[in-house]
C-alpha cells in the first residue's frame, strides 16, 4: 500500500519552541492513529515506529511526534507531567482535525508508558472525537480520576512478566466505566523486547483500531 511521509510541526506559544513529528498517510486511510510517547521517549522511538509501520500496513495514517521540546526533556519531571503531556496531545489532535491531510479521519490514540495516561486524559477532553485508545506497557493509573470519564473504547496491552505494571493496569481497568479490555502478552517484559512480543502488540492494536476506528466507507 503506497504511503506519503511528511514532516509535521506544531508551534507552541511565543518563544516556547516547536514540536516536530512524522505524518505517514496511505492513499485511502481507514483512520488516523496519534502516538503518545512516555518516559522521555520521542518520535524516534524504535518500538513505536515498529508499531506505526504495522498500523500503516493495515491501512491507518499515523503521527509520531515529540511531546516535549529538547529543553523540556532535560527536566525528568516533565516525563510524569501528565497534564502537560495530555494538553500537548489534545492540541496536536485539534491541529490534525484542521489539517487538510487528516481532517475528517476517525481518530485513535496509542499511548506507551506515561504517555498512556496522557492519552486517556486527552481522550476525556476531546470526547467523541477520539474513537479508540490503545496502551502498550502503559501507566493508565496515572490518569487518576479521569479514568472514570473515558468514553473511547480502550485496550490495555501488558507483558506477562511486567507484573507490577500489570497490577496497576488491572486496577485502572476496574476504575473505568467505558469499554475496556486487558490483554496480557505471555512472556513479555515491560519493553516487549522478547521475540514476537512487539509483533503481538501490533496485531492486537491493529485489530482494536479496525474494530472501533475504521469507517465503513473507508473499509469498502
């Protein structure tokens, strides 16, 4: 399936810098998945790029972007600044809704680590604009009280060997009132570095987005 790949930028406030990303779009996309990085990661994350490639092969447009400027990444506290990360995610989604390349596409969010909490908080703010959320090895518990207000169907993917994070995901799922599913990837650790683990994440994510994101018109 042919894709166009383009640089993407979002200016912040005056003298606050610019966030940069990579927008990849098939000729007839089923929807758009925005990646929300965490733990100091960036648009260059090899794991998220791997998943983005798989989603692109499944027919989805994807955006991988930096949630923090270079200067902001030097302060480790920003990695856990969920309101900041969620606000950047919300702003990026709003910008994409006005972009001729992506306007009108059903929107999904893919969050990893602390980015999963940011994705869920942003989803509550964006309401029905977000059709689905997927978390990979995420910390949805950091979304706090927002969990009860997430309307977008949410898939939580956790490695079977990532026991502490698995317990946190189970507690977060119990706090959510909307559609939520927890899938444990057997034998996988937090970073899904084991053979086949990341491929399993990509398969589950693509299936979830096809279920909740793809429009009948685009799929026909």
